């Protein structure tokens, strides 16, 4: 896999930075729904009293181990609908479909062109000369083609009866876009977001409280939630780089439903976009639960047994007092071009990452990629993959 970043100017800046407007993307993605097995795209906004746009796409024949409901959120209904449909395309594209994989032990591959599985923070020991599946990827920092464990590429990962999983596969770093550069940028930002969230969860330190001290769409959404009795606690996490990660903890003080104690997060060079993503993710989590589209019976059982007060104590760092920091003091690092945003983010990552690997998973006219950054933490997604000793 080799390519050069193309010059891609942003054309849409209202609540997200994209190459096309949501209406234009809708025209591209709608015809794919039947092909990828989506049977229904539903507006689930009415399931929640706050009225923030959320949609779901139902794909009943998702691969075993995947989810059938794909949620989407946005500043307006078209953004939310497109978000759900694009997520369905991402999940479809991430499923293994007879893709070529190498079958070899780590020791059998060239060390300078191979990601060490141990750098992916494994929940088990890797045996000497244990054979694994490997997929080609491009290291964006060096420009070299490298091999990464296929377990980190496909979801759900199928061993084909030939090996043992390194870990339970997930969707971290999986993203779609109108063009490949757009997909790459959002995939990198998601890996950074999950790394920051993992460190915050592990250390039980959420950083500083973020104050929205000037008018913005994000503040409008925050105010809308709080007018409905939902307390919002905004946090600026202490990340590795200057790219901000914002988390939003929500407490529904009217219903006191423990399943509505939810957290959303977002990472973006533009702090206002990071906040908006965190808040709309809260809305998406609420709507998914209230509409019955959340497929996690284990979590539901745990939360129901714990109850509202205990869940608040378990997650007490979400609501703890802390130093406040105004968003007006933050710089907007975003540029007018998607490719320049990628270059900015890569330079921010360079001191902390040996590689930033991208795998092309495109199956349709919508580009889909998986980004893997060895060494970045993932316990927020998979609690079994916890770094034993961290320098952070």
C-alpha cells in the first residue's frame, strides 16, 4: 500500500470539517445501504426528551461478533443520518472478506518493517515463534510499507482456525470519509481520543474543567441539555499533544437512570469541534439506550444491579471539582485543508509514536481506513488491554 496525500480543501465547516456537505455525502452513501445489508435507517431523536438529532442504521446480517445497530449524531438531522450510514459502511468494510494475509511468526518477518505485537498492549503473552496473520499497512511517519497484526485491522477478527486471537478486536481507529484523506484524519484523531480517555480512566484524573465562555453551537447544545435537567461536566483532558481531547459527562438528575450516566468524548484541532463531538456523543448514547438499540446486555445488567448512586460513586472523577479553563484561551489549530491537518497531527505525534500505520479497507465508493498507533493506550475500549507501566 503506497500513496501520497492529495491536496484536499475543506468545503463544509458547520459543526464538522468535511470535503462535502452532509447533503452531498447523503447522495453518495444512500445507494450503498442495500448493498451492505442495511434494512432500516431510523430517526431515534424522539426517543429522548432533549431533541438532539440522532439516527440509527440497522444491519441485521452483520458478521458474528459485530453489532447490528449503527448510531449517528450531529448538529442537525442530515448530519446525524449521514453519520449513522457512514458508520454502517465502516463496519461493513472492516469485516474480513477473503483479504490477503501473511501467516508467519513475528520472528520470521523483517523487524524494521513489522509492528511488534507487544506494542499493541496485549492481554496475554505472545509465545516465541507463534504464528499470526499479518496485513500490509503504510507508516505515515516514514512512508514505509509495514506489516501489522491482522487482529488489529479487521473487526470482527476471524482466526480462520489457524491461530489464537491476540485480543478481542474492536473499531478503534476505523473511519470513513468522502475522500481517503478525510478518513485518515478522523481515524488518527479517534486513536488519539481513545488514548487520552484510557489514561484519564486509568489514572482517574479528568484534567481541567472546560468553560464555554463564548457563544457557539456547542454551548447551545450544552444549554439545551441542562434545561432538560441533565447536568453536563466538560473536561479538557491532559493529552500527549496540543490537539485537544474533550470529554462530556452527563448526569440526568430528573430520571436518575444509571444507564444515562454517560460519557462522550471528541478530539479535533479545533476545540469547538471537539466539544461538539463530545456533547453529541452523549446525545447518541442516550438515544441509543432509550430506543433499545444498544447491544450490550452485560453492561446493562451490571449498571442495573449497581444503581444510580453507586454508579456515580464508581465514576466520581467525572463529577469532581477541578481547576477551570476557558475555551477562549485555546488556540484553533485546524487549517483550511484536510491534508494539512493530517501533517499537523503527525508532527504532534512524532515525539510519542514510532509509527502511525494506516490500512486501506475500502470496499465501496466510500473510502474506509484503519489507523493503528503502536504504544497508544486502548483500555477505554478494551479494559483487558492495560499497560502495566506507563510513562504518562
